[in-house]
């Protein structure tokens, strides 16, 4: 970086933070780096106690002297926002008794310039549509790993400014490793290389570090690595699957293809976390398996039917489609309905399963441990690995059940007599199959 660049950063820091009457203390060195990033998107955090909440609040307040400036900071729930010393409470500590005015109804601070700082929450993915008509120049995410990637990406559509404005438009996250969004945040910032300012407890001179280290010592070793060391790769091993068992490749050989569906037909609602409909596409050659695609949804029965039909069209007629058949007459009727109406013209069969989901996953676990199951690189991989590592104790098992079903069909075909040997086919990617 040239001297002029550093001078520009130092001037920006002085004018928008150090001399800012709404920010009561100077930033640490790591916070200063975060506050002088000019890019559209950046992440701050890692270890607990690194000063991430202050950094995010400082960033939101940097340009409140500009008329028309609008900032918002999100947490997952309103309860998270309103906790003692959480970001909204921290803002009250900084701004109460100043010239800024608080609207409890709108959860918004308004400044003499007319600028605003609001607080919002996105407990469910559909909550993002509450902000459909809004416009912000700053969008902050406190504890970003608690959020869904779809919500985070959608809010970029609310990021805009007026023609001629010099206020930078920014999306800023602050978080520790761990949480439901751990994998996509790690992928976006650590793997793909978007700007990330790592911070540790030692970077925050305002905290009693020794006492906090003693508190963190009570955690399990994996969570302690995440929070004390800011280790984004410290994850507990699952009892059935490990992340490192699944190599990720760019293509797979062309072979027999099976798509297996595990059905659910429930829309997510407030306070509910229903199962997913999941369809796994696998291929096999000489005892090696490749997961080419996993498609999943949580929607109405009609929405599920539309997705399954559309997926079949994209996969092509060469793909055999299987579906788990529930016990009793309702299961028979479901399979008959799909065969005669939804998937007419495709190779489709119902599959009556036996044994628990865990038992059905055992062959997949053994094959994965032996290095015989690869994943073809695609956006669904992180969600699958999250579920696999948590299985069988996780909140969901739909993807594992779909993979187990497809694996069983391909393994059964392997064992059929008089199997015809074929020459090595050209490779195929998941996108080409579809």
C-alpha cells in the first residue's frame, strides 16, 4: 500500500471515528483496520472478546453526520438484540443523553443531521421481506454465523445511495466461528477471500483477559478452540461421518444415475423448524460413488411436486428416480400419484425402507470412511456436510436419508449378476447431468 493510501485511511479514521462525537472511545488497532476498509463487504471477528460488537457499532456510526445516511444492524432474534450489553444495549450506553433521539417503536436512533441507525432481526428467512422497500448505506450483521446465507445475500438488494453521495455503501459482519451459518461464512470470507479482519482476545485491551480465559476454559475443547483461538476449522467429529472423509472433485465419470427423494411437505413457520424434502443424485463406477447434486426445499405439497418434476426434467430421462415409500395405504397412494401424474414418462419407483435411518446410513458411512464417496463441487456441499457431521443427533437427517436411498439402489445394482463391463466413459459434472 502506498503512503497516500495510508494517509487516506488515517484521515478517514480521524474524521469519521476519532473526532466523531457519537463514538465514545478510540478503536483498537484491529478495529481501525476494519473501519478503514473501503470495500463493499468485510468481516470482523474470530475469537471471543476481540471487540467485534464495538467495531460493528463504530462502523455503523461513522457517517451519521451526513444527511440522509441510513444504517441498520441485524441479529437473529429480537431477544438477541435486547440482551444486556448486546449491540442495541451498547448503542444506548453510547447515545443516551446525547443529541440523538431514540424511537422505541421503530427501534431507531435519529441524529440531528437526519441520519438514522436502526436495529432489526431475521429469525426466519421470510423476515427479510419486511425490508423490501428500504434503502441503507450500511448493513451490519452482529453474530453473522447465526444467519442464513439467503437472508444475508438478499439484503444486498437494500444497499444503495443517492446519485452524487460520497458515503460508501457497506455490508459489515462481526462474528465468532460456530453456529448454523458457520460453513457459508467460512466459505465466503476465508475460502473465497473476501476481506476479513481476524481479531483475538489479546487485541482488546479493554477486557479482563485472564478472567475471560478462565471462563472459556469451562467449554468443550472444540468450542474453546473456536472462541479462544478464533479457529474456523475446529469442528467436533460426528459419530457417523467426518468432513475429511468426503473428497471434493470437479467432475465424476459417466455411469448409472439414481435420484432418490426423501419427502416432506411442510412450510417453515415462526417457532418451527420442519423437515426438508431432499433429493440426492448419485452415480457409481467400480465401487466408487459420487454425489452429483442434492436438491431440497421446505414448501407445500404442490411446491414439492413442482420441484420434483422440474428436477426430473433437468436430470434427464436417463436418471432412475426412487422415492421412499411410507408404510400403509397412504404410502402406496403417494407413490401411485407420483407415478401416474407427477413423473409420468420417467423411470420411477417407490422404495419400502426397513430399519432406522441410522442403520440405513451405515453402508454410506463405511464407504465414506474408506474414501469411496466423493462430492462434485457445488453450492449444496456445506449444508450436506453440516448435516452429515451432526448425524444422527442433528436437527435434520433428510439429505443423509436421500443419499442412503440412492446409495442402496446403486449398491444393489452392483451386486446383480451378469453385469456388463463398459469402457471408461468421459467425465460428467453435476451441472451437465442436470
